[in-house]
C-alpha cells in the first residue's frame, strides 16, 4: 500500500516548509547542513478539565502492508484473524501478541529489558555499581548470591563446542544460526568461522552470520561490502547480489559493532555510511530504517562535536522533511530515533521539543506521526517543561486515536515530576476510563519513579507510597484479568510490598488462566518476593504445554535468584517442547546458570539425542551464560521504537530485535 505525502507543516508558516525542503538533498548521496532554524510556532493554550477518562476511542490504524505490517517479534506479517488482547505466543525468546497494538502487553514486551537488566544484576551481585541501596532505592532486600560465573577458559570450551557443531554437516538451520550467534557472544569468533556462512542459500543462516560479525566486532569491510551490494558483496554472497534483507542486517550489524567499539575512526566511517543510506530516497525503506537506527545507537563521544552535529541534523532532516513522505514509516522511525542524539543538545533540544509539541496538536498530522511525536517528547522533556506537559495532557484527554493517547500517557510517566504524577494519579483513581486504560496509567506511574542509567536501563529511584497505595486499591477493585495483571506489573516495578499478598491471592485464584497467571508470576518476581519462589516454580513445572506461563515464569525465577530449578529447566530443555518454551528455558538457564552448568550443556549439545531444535536452544543457553552484564546486543534497538509502524527487518517475522 502506498502512502501519499503527509503535510506535517500544514499549520506552520511557509518558512518552516522551506526549512524542511532544504534539509534533505534530492538524490540523497550528498550531505548538506541545514540553514539556521526558523522561529518555532506557538503551542496552543489548552484549557484542561480534570482527567476523568480519555476521548471516545477511534480504531487504531493497522499500519502499512508495505514495507511491512507492524507486528511483534515472531508474529507473521499481516495476520488475518485477530486475537484477543495480549494473547501471547513466543518465538525465540520474545512474546507475540495479537493485532491490537494498543494493548499494554505490546509496550511491555518491547521495553521490559530496560527494567529487568538492573534487577538481574542485583540478584547476581555481578556489578557493585548496580547493587545495594543505590539500586533498590530503599535498602537491600535480600541476600546476595555469589555464584561463580563462567570464566575465560569456559568461554574457550564453549566456543570449541560451537565450532564443532558448525562444522557438522548434519546440523540444520536452527542449530547453525544458534551456534553462529552464540559463538559471537563468546568473544572467540573469527572471520573464517563466520564468513563462509554468508554464502548460505538459507536466509536465517545468512542473516545470523551477518549479525554475528557485528556482535563480534569483526568484518567491517565485509559488512560494508554487503551493504553496498557491489562486486565484493556479490562475491561474499557466493555470486548473488545481496538482497534488501542482507543489506538491512548489514547496516544493523555495522551500527552494533561501531556502538560497542571505542574506535572513533570506526564510528566516523559508520556515521558517513549511514548518513549516505538513510538520506537516499531511492533506497528501500528497510535499508533506510536500518541506517537511521544504526545512527541512533552510534554513541559518539562528547569530544566528537562535528560528528554529533551531523548525526542530529540528519535525523532531523528525516523526521521533519514533508517531501520524504512516500513512506510515512521513515518519518515515524526518525522521530523516535531523535531521542538519543538530541537528549544532550541543550538549546537544540528545547527548540525541537516546542516544535514537536506544536506538531502533536496539528489537525492534519497522521495518527502514526502523533504517536511517534508523543513517544519522543517523553524521552526529551523535563518535568518543568510546562508547555510540553500541557500538550501531552491535551492529547490524553482529547485525541481520538487510542494508541496516541496511550503513548502520551507513557510519555508523561517517563517525564515524571509532580504535575505529571498528579494527572496520572487522577486517571488511575477515576472511574470513567475504560478498564484497558488502567494498565497504561499504572505503568506510567511506575515509570515516573525510575531513573534512567547511562546504558539506557531503568532503576527504581523515587518510590512513593501514595502511588503504590493508589495502584493497590485499583488492583483490588479490578476483576477483569488482563488489566489487573498490568497493574500488578506496575506494582512489581514499584516494589510495593503491601501488594504482595493481594497478587499472590489473585495468582491462586487465576492460576488456570494462562495470560493473567503468567504476568502475575512475573509481577511477584519483579517485587523480589522470595516467598513466592515455590509457587512460581510449581506453576512453571506443571504448565509444560502452556507456553506463556512457562515463558513468564522462566523470566520471574531468575529475578528471585532461584537456582534450585536449574536442573529441572535443563531436563525440560531436553524434552519435546514448542519453540517458544525452548526459547524461554534457554534464556532462563542462561540467566540462572553458573560455571557448573557448562559441562552439562556442552554434553547435551554434543549428544545426538532429542530433537535438533532442542539442541539448538542448548547452544543459545551456552551463549547466554557468557553475557556478563546481561545487556543483550539488540536490546537498545527495541527500546522506545514505534513497534506498530516499522519494516519487517526491524520488528517483523524475523526482524533484528527478534534474534537471540
């Protein structure tokens, strides 16, 4: 489906339109800096009534079928039969939900790792900077478990076992792709280990090899050749020209490699390359989106002022140029990508905030652009940005698009401060909002009490009993299961101990209902309630064919530091299971596993017993054991993106955020 131009500047002066026309070159291959900014338009003055519920909802656009129907990781593009809200089916460690993009479970599954990573580190005691009183906000709650993690010698043994499986001609595509990514995580991958798989005719193997180069930080020349799709790229592909998916994954891999490297020269070369492809209007949308997200995560040092300026100006071009609306997805993704480069730019950030606040109220702006604008304002704005807060409040109260209102709610939670909290508290205490709004309000209130770290993760900094009490009262008054489960997740993020008994009681009542029970178990894990270990373990061990229950319980147990179930998890991994269950078990073993797990897992990998797919996830578990800081390589790519309007190479059936 083709989309015509969207007049972003329909209500702005002609001078602003001229600014947009000057920013992006006609042919995309030449970078041209923008002229001095024009005066920003005034933000409307809103008369805001008390929050008693949002506007009457209008159906949320499902997004384009081209270049890729928006979907959760692992979900086939363009499902024809809608599922009920929050119906999860996991694939490769992620949860696939129904087509209702306004469900709170969508937002949670894409952003949960930012909350979970610091709590996993706290339990493991691996990082002194993220433990104790500084991490918990109100004192350590539980005993630290000093588990000996795999060392360099173990990493070499794991790498040797993975290489043997790669060289085994009986290994199928699942085994090969898993071993490639896990080998990259060991830090012992070499170019000969990976390069030969770039010629593989099976796409999943080829794409895993491309990503493995980026994770390993090797093969810069090979990645550039694949992205350029010239003679060298064709040679690497075994005589076939790299297709758009190969090129998109090469752009992501180059961005990942550069962001993890301290080599400023590499970052500069990557900056030049990504500007070239992101601004080329003749390129495939998938390649352009990959390039702009590679720009977003580049992490340029403060000393590289000119490079940071070019990075910001390029993303502004893509976000604001009305001519580049052939595919609205470019502007949407560029808006959400602005948050990183713009967050430390002072005056430029303030001007952009005001411009986006005005655009949020523009009558002719599409719903998807309003959604992306609301998301970005949440990352950029401060609690004292009165005009921005009023614009977001007006959006929550008056916007007819359901997802726009809910992104505005989350933006207010991310901004935080007394004014935003008072507004959100009024919403959680009101009776008029639809029950499906309560989880969003609750999660936003929990988000307002978190502090963002330098690596993008979130830790509890300012827990407030008044917020916890309000959420507990709302939870106790909700009998609709999924909204109640969403409020429980928020209580877990706040670690409001007084809610523990109420959540455990609901889990006992609803344990046969897969979705609510799974998220209630996760809420207890987030709460850090060690008394819940036995019931969560029992729930998982007796729910082998209930995928979502196993997936979320396997995530909750590492948060509680429950090492006692590790042997049971390994036994379950060896048995016939669905792909989602195998994925969840592998991830849980990786989070819980210690040095003693290495021998057992290598033995299971070498034995030709059980299904090849199960052994492939043993390879995944071995790779997860070696992620010491628990910050997965693709986590920054999923945080804060517009998951409902993105190409399939980012969030589709096998997008980059879907990889283990």
